[in-house]
C-alpha cells in the first residue's frame, strides 16, 4: 500500500463530544438567542475535533487534507478557526455527496459520527434523516458511515478512522476490522450521553488518528457489492411517485438496482447520475 499522504475527512455533527441535541437550525427558535447560541456551541465543538484530526494527520506525515463539511446545513464548521494547511468543501446544492473526493486520496477519515438509525442507546442515532427507518444495501442495514465508505471504496480508498459516539465506533469496527476509532462519548439514549471534555476528546482524536495512519496498510477499502440493491425505508408512507430508476416495494420502501453502488446511491439521493471521479 502506498504511504498515506492525502486524506479525505468526512464530518458530521451528532457524534461530537458535547452534542446531545439536534441541530437547532430547523427549529422555530433558530433565530432567537437560544438557537444562535446552541448552534454556535455545536459549531465550535465540531471545529475543535476537526482541527484535532488534522493536527494528528499532519503529525503523521500527511501532506494534503480535504475536509467535507457534510452535516445537513453544509456550513457547520467555523472556517475562520480551522488550522492552516487544510482545505474545506462546504455549501449546499452539491454536485455529489462526497464533494471533491477522487482517486488521489489515500484514506478516508470520519469525524463526529453517529450510529445508524434504530441503534439501541445511540445518541442522536439516524440514517440521513430522522424520517428514515433504514437504508439497506443487499439486505444489510447501513448507516451514513458505511454509505461514505462504500463510495470511497469504489475509488479504492480505505476507511481507516472514525471518531464519535461509542456505538458508532463499535458499528465501524464491525464493518472494518482493524480500523482505529476514537469514542468521544457514550450514548445512553437519543438525547443523552456521557461525554469526554472537549480537550480530552480532541487529544484522543489527535492520538488515535496517528495510530490509524500507522496501521493503514492493514485496512482494505470497503468494496461495495456488485450487482447492488439499495432500499430506503421511511417511517411513514412516501409519495406514490419515485425518482428515476426507483421502484416502490411497499408504501414505505423504495428500491434501486444496478451494477454500481456509486451510480444508484446518487440516483437515489439526487435523482440524477453522477460520474465516477478520476
């Protein structure tokens, strides 16, 4: 395996230490002082963990880091507080889910991750949306971590590290034995967790991500199956019409079939094809 010199960081918010409530950006009080303060605190906590991961990666010899500000709003990381040397992909109306990813990256790192929907005691557990009961790939339930890892895997990029809720870390380890994780909190329920202090969480991430780089040769890309079937099951009946290529299984579930996970994931997510990047 080639040395880890270029790393793609996928980020989310709900797995960050100190976060045990949903992002208030969609709440009625979002523009009030309470909403503004809550979101700013979450942004600071996430930015601190992203910086810790970047610092650890640079210390391990990584030369290029692209950070995907991937939480729903697409503008959650405080860019003015990022450590020098990283680049960040952010914003809405994205051309694809893992913005800017390509075969030149040597590894996928994930920061701030939560467990998949229906995970017992998972803090803020969900998959893509709280309205979704399950994503299934060839019958196996997957979360956002695995969706990202499958997309990266189709480009030959191994998933080497995840930080977040303990339940998310255990989920990741079950998918990729040998990967390194950093549990920065332990979920006790949807809105309850035991958290590390932010400084302790950042130190753990900084140390563990260096270990992940050192052990990366033992981790293979998570190769998506082919042919592949993707099913999305909602908690309530969906609209009768479905997107391009989809077929309704029942009132709650839509299915896509194809040879490439990359192709059907983006078809299901954006309703259009997205070329596989070089």
